[in-house]
């Protein structure tokens, strides 16, 4: 299955939520995605970013 999510791209500044976290409390998202998907990536399009992932599904 192919999944795509679009967003406005990188934030201009890191949010306050990240500043209040310890190093171990954030930044694990891509590690989780790597374990759940067979491929992932992103691309820039005019005005936004597209993040995609391919997930293996049982037939």
C-alpha cells in the first residue's frame, strides 16, 4: 500500500513542545516508520512537502 501525506514543509522554528522534551522523548518518528514500512521518502513540491511510505500488506 502506498501512503502520502502533504504538509507545509519544515517549520520556521522548533516549537516549544520540543524544547521542553528530553533528548529521548522526541525524534523517534523515522525509526518507527523504518520498521513499519518497506520504503519511504519525501519530495518537495511547490509550496509544500510530500512524505510517502510503502507498507507491505498480506494478500
